[in-house]
């Protein structure tokens, strides 16, 4: 899971900045990053972030952005797995 979250964070930030655009769903007019070939294998990572977002929305609606959730989840899971720590500016 650590690798999935860290890679999702990288992929989100790599394309025009850390803006959670990775979580936008496709429609008839546009294919989003979420289902692009590099991101198709991260379904469980998307599910984890969706669950965190759902819990946060219940506790503090419209307060924490998807980009912040992904950045913190990637950092915290890395640290919990024994990896390096880094500052996440909020």
C-alpha cells in the first residue's frame, strides 16, 4: 500500500502540480488521469484515499482537500513503513 500511495502522489504532482486531478472521473467527453495506463493498477490506493476523504468529510466537511489527503497519506504511510519523513506544507 505504501508504494501505491507514494506513486499516486507522484503521478498527481507530476501532471501540472499536486491538485488531486488524479481523482477526477472520466465522462463521455474526457478521459481523465484516473484511468490512464500508468494509473490503472492503483485501484486499491484510490479506494484508501476515498475512504479517508469520506471519514474526513463526516468530521469536518469541505475542510481538507484531496491533494492534501493524498500528500499526507503518502508521507505517513512511508514513515510508518520505516521510510523517510518530509514536511507537507498545508
